[in-house]
C-alpha cells in the first residue's frame, strides 16, 4: 500500500476516535518546500463533518498520528494544513522492496479485455513527414504505457491506399517517370512516389494557368484541367478493377510500403496488424442497412442516408450517398466493427489522429453507440496539435514538408556536432560514435515531442531539442550514463548491493526516494489520460533530484561503507527507473556518453 493510502486509513481512524465522525476521503498534497514535512493533509474539507478551528483540528489529528502511527515521526500545522514528517524506516522499507525490481513501475497484463491503438495511418502518395512523426511517437508511446499499466494492447494502423491522391502520383509517374524505380534511382520507394505527387501538382498548376490564359475563369479552369480529369478516370478504372491500373497501383504501393517499413524501423516503432482502406472502404454498408431498420438512420428523398444527431448537440451526418457509395464515416463504422470481429478480446480502441478530426470522431463514436455496440463506450480519440517549424507550415503538394527520414538523419548530425563540441567521445570507435549519435538524436526528437501535452501545438526546433542541459532527452540520457559510470567505478554487482537497516537519510536521499515512490502512480495516470507527457516530465523531475543528490552527497566517498552501499544502490534504482520510463516513450538510454 502506498504512503497516501496508508495515511488515509490512519487519518480517518483519528477523526473517528477524536470527533466521532466519518470521513469519506482525505485530501493530500505535497508539502511546500518552506515547511518541514513529507506530505500534507488538507484540513479544510473536513469541516463539513468536523466543526471547529482547522488549525486546532490539525493539531489534534497530528498528535494522534504521532502517538499511534509508527511511520509518523513529527508534524506541524500551518493554518489548515497538517504537514506530516514520515519516519526514515518507511522509505528504507519501500526502497528494499523495489531496488532489485527490473520492471519497477510496471504491472503484468491483468485485464481480460484488450485495447487496440491505431496510429500512423499514412497515405501511400508520399513519405512520412514531421506531422506523421508526432502521430507515430504518440500512438506507440500510449500503447506502451497502456501495456505497462497492465493492459493487453494491439497496435494497428489503417493505410490510406486508395483515392484520387494515389492516382495523381500514379499518373505523374506514367507521364514523366520514364520507367524509373527505387532500384534504378537509389531512392526509397515512398520518396520516389512522393516526388511524382509533387510533379502532378506542378503539371496541374501549369495546365490551370494555360486554360486561364485561354479565357477560362479560375474555378472553371480547375475543374476542366486535363491531367485532373485523367486522374479521375484512372480512379474509376481502379474501382472497376481494370487490370492495368490495378497492376500499376500494386507496384507503386509496394514501393511505398517498403519505404514506410524502413522509416518505422529507423524510428523504432512497430505494429501488430495492418488494415488497408482498399479492403475496408466497402465495409459498413450492411450496418447502415441495419440502422435504417432500427431507426438509427433515415433516408432522404434523393436516396441518401443520414444520421440525425441534433438532439445530441451535433448535426445531421451523411453515411451513404444518393448513388449508394460510401463516405469516410461509413468506412470507419465498418472498420471499427471488423476489428472487433478480428480481435474478439478487444474492449476499446484509441485513435491517434490530429485535432482537425475532433468532430468526426465525436460523430463516429456516437453512431456506434446508437448502433448498440457496448465497446463503443470505450473509444477514445487521442487528439493532438500540429507540428510547426520555425520556417512555417508544411505543404505536401508543394514538396515543403520535413521528410521523416531526413529529420532522423538531421537529428543524428546535430547530436554529432554538439557531442564533438563537448569532446566527450574521444575514446569511442567511429561505429560506436555513429550509433550513439543516432541514439541521442532520436532521444532528443522523441522527448521534445512527447514531453508536450498531446493537445498542444508544437514549434519544433531540432537544435533546442538536443541541448544537453534543461528539459531535454539528451540531458536525461546523460544522467543515466553518469549513473552507469558510478556503478562501474563502484564495481557493484546486483547480488552485492544490499542496504543496511537504520542507514540515516540525507534530505537529498529522502527526496529521491519520495520521487521514486511516485513512479507506479505516474504510469497509471499516464495510461488513464493517454499522456506520455506525464511520464516524460516525471523523468525530468527524477533526474533533477538525482543531480541535486549527486552534487550534494558523496556517493563513492561516503564516510561509512553502509552509506556508500546505500547510495550506490539508490543510484542504480534511479537509473533503472529512468530506463523503464524512457522505454515506454520508445527512447533508448546509452551506458556511456
């Protein structure tokens, strides 16, 4: 039982014994730094059941706890706040219970129902870019955090591999490609296809300009552009199963899939299941038919089918066009239901999609509830803000996006530049240096993005993210490496690190132990709120506390052997907790830096 839960039992007992009153709950908060104490009981809420002066009530409860509870060493009252000082034996007992636990903070799969987390879900007409990177890092990290909290998790994505945007790249390659391939150009397949998406846009704009020079108005010219009409015809042929178009589509999508996999591997993320829009876009129609029978949907005079959500504070939403073709909502309804069929143990889903789709997911979740699916109560839209650069917004059609692969390489290059300035890697081989630069660069990128609340927009600055000081990935990685250096110098082996009972605690040691005790709760809170930022910022606080401990307390030069043994063991446990926290963020920690 954690400290707060233990104290709550005793505070309730004190109130019952002293005032013959029952408390439903006890409010705690961290003790302010200017006062002595480890945890604070807020007395004011008790006034609902206990009448009197809050300071006097606090004094009485504090005295009762000090007299009757061994873990309470001392107390003081400031107005209506009861500050409690916890006996060192509590923290040493806690430490001895966790110090050899390699999975500290994590719990085994305990839920019968699994959660499916969807992320990435790119289009196959271009490579992954910086916006995708935030999506992928968020989705992967949330999946890992949910697993660490005791959930069974499936990671998935739906690849948007059909539609007019795909045909634009295909048509441009047919026109301008001269048969080039990833092999003949040395380009990754997704980059090659993305180049032709840009080429299509250039040709489209030129043809619009030509038509306007012939007297057509802007809007009319955009509708009559020959290259666009040809792309639309290609889409119709694909939907009709034209052999030649389908073969080209399969070939170029194959190039893109290979490119995506290379990028995912470089970023360090994976998936358990892939869904493809080309296989799911017809799903959902049967459920629209069922919903018509049950009154969830209604048909208008032109034959289109709608869902009226005005009583729920939303609007009417079309779910089937007049010609019987599906819209995105139809497909998303069908895909969600198909996933439950494929994975019957799934009881909820998390969709990692940008905040421009907030309304879409409100409608989707509500429709699935109206269709009677109980798991629809456990759907969550992991909405996130866009990522901007100092240079401004990215545009795929114009080729001004920050390519994910280029970004990863740039981060490694920046890490190399800064590391060379610091001059700490002189004894490394070139291969080891390159591997470390990538670890630092990726750590910087991931931490910079994940430390921010998902709903907030990010201005991403690569240089700032690789600063070895402050709230950055490299700063935390460097602290982990420092701890490993301490362990090497101490010659400590796992079976030799033992903590003697009764070791006196320095205030910096106690603060570290208090911070360590919070980690399991932080993991659970991060899972509940789908927020890697809670893990990231906890880790930064832990590292700050460790560095303060390191600067104020002699570890290897301790006066007594039992103090040295404890401090080495404490350092080791902090290092393991950093490693565990960073593992759910998808960040590696180097043993040397």
